[in-house]
């Protein structure tokens, strides 16, 4: 990523930390059980405590911080990234109520005592907070930790509340200049959530690539957002979009027949039908719907070698000659055939460059020609094959391997690449018409995205009808921004009696119900661990401790009894057997705490006391910009009342209803 620490034999930053030695963990496995901690507890808080034991403690005071050095690669040059965990206590909260929870649909969540920020800074934020001095670093003053978590643009920024609910706030990959892909960052985050036993994670999907919103692109191609690969599903929408509207919009766009679309687009421009025909010819399976087209293009783009990412004009035939080398095209083509056949004979295994060269010398005596071809063939498409080249990190030698990609790029047997010179890396086979580069696929994908999914305004007639329908559905898909993943670790627990760590202890899932001004409040269940022979008072005491540490509203809670319907339970093992329903305890937080809680909620309600009645159907705040009518004080989305995104909100605004009622008044004397 952008905040990578590169080292060499003369400088190894992790071994020169001024605050002492620090362990290094592999990025690929970090977060799995045993890497670094055995995350085998049944609660988020206990697993988090285990993980932090392995972190390098950075600062104390109001906001504590731990760091982990994660190894991305060891060869050829060691590469590391720093992961920080920042503990934010309630005393440091700028706002007690969490806006992220409100927008994703968790507005009724109780206020937690702590937040935990998991941050991999970008290059810019790393340079601001880590002061490199002679190969080591000193962490900034504790007062600046709050600024670290407030900054935008981190490689990874995830937030956990102390009850295990959380939010993914930032993921940035290669598009921002990082060496880590978005997939690597998401895999790390998902392992952490799974290992720590998070409850639910929400996110606001703003992912994009090359000007394309990925929730629309992947939604049309695969029926789910880019984050759907890791189990994120629709949580809530903006501008009144519900799950039913979202699913209907996806279905309508994905199932548009290409033949119908091709017929309408022919009257608008000639380029789109030609491009559709080109990708039809690339695919070994018929492309029937719009979903088939985008899914195939995404798959094709992912399979083409990255070295062949080029920016060629559409439909250009790349002519690569050999005028700068001393061998003719005929001799070069012959040498290519020999090398390919040599690689075929080893059945797609990796073999060294010397082995390939020795095998080819039985047929080609000119070693200079062989060296030229081997150097130029690395990561090139040749007919139905991709010639891969890589440096073996152990043996320190170049190795070659052949990969069959005939299912992606069907071609005739006699299609071979031509080589221009020793710097021809990234050039592709062009004797046939069905060769294409990775960059060209991306450009064509953007063209379809823009002219089919987005460019629908102002198109009249029957063609405008179908494009307008696609555009309206695309708008609904884009307005579905909040996605949630639920981790079902409690439901998936198979044993009814839960033995944790030692055979003399039991885990019991319970919650505390308490009255707050004629309302019953019940937080999510927590797992408490007690001895098998514990008394009821000991169970009550452990429940009090756990819930006091977790929730601000329950910091003085006192458990008084079991809830109605469970009072026949007298033994601890009966409580454990009742885990599938959960144990409900009755508690009291005291009069003073009730007043504080109500004041907090009333202050929050006053701050958010908006009467929202937008024409899109929205009744609650969804994070989008709104404007208030100066007469009736009803809030509506600026987009819904015709105020463009790049326009300022009017200083005086009247909604349509109030404006119509004011018209007759203008005729009064």
C-alpha cells in the first residue's frame, strides 16, 4: 500500500525501533486463530484483549494505542506495513451518538464505553504521524491520536464499538498507488472480524475504479456489490430506496437482452454494436444479457496479465516488427514455437530459464536468438497460452510456466506474437483480430458503463425508453449505499454446554433488561464466563461487570433477578443449557443514570429533531444533503427538490407545497 516500509540489507527499520524490539507477523495469515493469538473466546471483548497482548504498546493516557508490523513479502526485498489499533474511550468522543450506526439502520443501539480503530495509514498519514529517525521511529504525542483516526484516505480504517458492532470506513488499494490490492486489505479485515467474533459490520460503499462506481458495475455483472465477495448484503438505502426496490432494479438491468439493446443502440451510434460483436466473438459462451457482458469483461480483465495493461485506441491492430534486432520474423517465430513446445512438454510446471534454454537448443543453435526470445516472452500471450515468468525467491533464478487461456481468448493455432526488440514487454499477439489488452478491456468497460448504464438523459423515442429505464434502475442501485455483514458466531456454536479454557468453567449468553422512563431497553447478548458451581449472586456480579464495561448507560447497573419465565432456573448448568434462547436478567440503573440517559437522548433528538418528508419517500436522515423549508420546516433532499450537487443550498427555500399556498397571497391588497 501507500504506507509501505521498504528495507534492504543495510537498513531494516523493524529491528531499529527506539521503543524496543517488536515482533513481525505475516499479513497473509494475520487474524486467523493462532496468528498471532488463539482467538477462541466467545466474546469480542475477550478476543480483542488476547490480540492486543501481542501488539507493541505505543502510548497511554486518554487514548491507548498498539501497533503490529505485518510482513507483506520477504523476497526479493522485505516489505512491511504497520497496523495501528487506537482505543477511543467515551471521554474522547466528539459525539456520543454514532452517525454511522444511524445511517446503516442501527440508530437504536446503546452507547458503548469505547471504540477501537484499526488503521493502516496511507503514505500521507504515515508521514504525518511517524517521524523516521535513523531507521527507527517515535510515535507522536497522545493528543494527536484523535487526529489520526479523523483523517481521510487511510489504506484501511475499521471501527469497532465495544459490543462487537462495527463499521468499515476506508479501503484503498492499487488505485491510490499502493502495492497492496483492495482484495488483500479486505481479506485482512474479514479475518480480523471473524477472529475477533464481531457481531455486525456496516459500510458506506463508495468504491470506484477508473470512474466507475463498483456497486453498480459489480451489481449488474454479479448481482451484488464488490464487497459482496466477503458477504456484505443490502443494509439500507438513501433517497427512499428499500431492499425490494434495490433487488428489483438489479434484476431489471441484469436481464436486459443484448439483442434488444443492440437493436436500439444501432440507431444512436455505430461504435457500441461493433464493440458488442467484438466481445461476443471473444467469449466461448454466448453473451445473452447485459449481466453476461459485464461479467465476462470483468473476468477477462482479471485473467489478462498486468504487464499487458496498455492504452491503445479501440480496434487498433498492433503491428510489432523486428527491425531493431538482427533476426528475421521467420526465425523469431520458429524460436517462439520451439520454446512453447518445450514448456508444453513439462505439463504446465515451473522450470528454470536454463532448462528451457537447454531444451530449445536441441532445435535452435543460435543462443543469442534464444536469449532474445526468452527475455521478450515473459508474461506474453502466445496463441492460446500465457507465458509466465517469475523470479524464484529461494533459488534466485528466473522460471517459466505456460498457462492455457484458450477459454478466454479463443484463437487459431497459427496465431503467434511478433517481437519488436528487447523492450517489448507488454506487447500482445496481433496476427489475429481477437487479441486484446488488459487496458483495452477496461476502456471498453467504461465505454459500456457510460453509454448504456449512465448516458440516458435526453434520449427520445423508443430507444430513449429502454435507456431511460436502465438509467432509472441504475440510479436506484447507486442509491443503495449501506451494506452489512452479520457474523453468526453465536448461532453457529454447536455445543449446548460451553466449556471454555478449563473444564470447570461455563459460558452463558445473557442480557440485562432495564426500564428507562416506561420503556424496556435490552442490549444484545454478551457471553459471561463463570465456574460450574457459581451461585446466582456470582452470575449476577459477572453480568454486571461485563455490561458496565461495555455500555455507558449501564455503568451503574445492578442485576436484581432473573426475568419472568426463567425464574425456575436455579443452577448454573441450567443457565448454560438455556444458551440458545439466552438468559435475560432484570436490572436497575438508578434514577440519576436514567435522567442522564434521557438527557443524552433528548439532546441527540433535539440535534436530529428534523421532520423529514421527502418526495422520494425518505422519513429519516440517510447521510445525504438536505434543505429545510423556511415556512413549514420540513426537510427534503436537495437532489429531490432540484438543487444540483455542485450548487449551494439556497439561503431562503420554500418547498413546493408552501410555495403554492403563497401564490394566492400575492393578489391580496
